[in-house]
């Protein structure tokens, strides 16, 4: 079975989802980040896996469900932190972030038979998922992160491997993204928190 990794930041005001401010306050942005993270972890908890690992910057909170190992993120850029997350794994592993609360167990139930890697592009040019049958940190180190070409650069690192593509998903970065993602997953905590904040703002 697959190891499922979630890389995340503790949802603290001023430290997460800063591109949501404005129009949201730092406190509201953190509340949305917490809801997104809780939805993501709930989906991972409901997905068959050999291990479930939260690779965390910060301290776990009440949003963490049982059944997860918590590993502290290493120092360095995002490429180094992603590489280190894979370095701690043996066997097939799939890594996602905390920014796609619309993800489903079906999307995360991957089969590495006749496949070396999975790649899930994000609509902003990044990627929301990366799976490796044989985790190799070198496939991530040096990839330029947080640019419109990040996804293309990471996908190019997988050349020569048998890659299965996952559907493109939208990350929650801006208020516009938040609206679209909430519509895609209307029954989740994220959509409920966005609706609550909209009601408070009225």
C-alpha cells in the first residue's frame, strides 16, 4: 500500500494564506487555512494507506485526526522540505499539500503497478500531488518553487519515468480561488467556513 504524505503549515494568523489578505483579515485567512487542512486530513484518513504522515511546520492542533504520524519539516526551501518528506519514506508514496480541500479519496487511491510516478498539476502552474514508486529526493531538489513554471519544471524531472497524470486541481491562494474551490466541495468545512465569513462580513 501507499504512504500518504500531507505537507502543511500550522494555521496561524499572519503565517498562512497571506495572499487571502485582503480581502480577509489574517485571522479569517488562518480560519480558512485550518478548514482546508482539516478537510484534507479527513480525506487522507478515509483513503486506504500503509502510513499517513503529516509533514508539519508548527505544532499540531485539534484539527489533527487520529492515525497520523507527525514529522517536523526540515529547514530550507520548499524543494528541500518536499525532498526530505520523501526521504523519510520507503516504498510507494504520494504527497499532497493542504491547499486542495476538494480532493477525494478516489483521487488519492493510486496504483503504482506498471507506473513509476503520479503527477497532479495545479491550475496556477504548480502541482498539487506527486507520487513516487521509489522515493528519490533528488527528483525534487533544485526545482524552482512558487512560480508559474513550477509544475512544468517538476514534471520535467520525471522524464524517463512511467508517469500517470492526475486531474488538474485549483489551489486556494486568492479569494477568487476560495470561491471556486468551495463550489467544488460545497459540503466540506472549507465551504462552511467561507460561507460563515461571508455572513459575518455582511
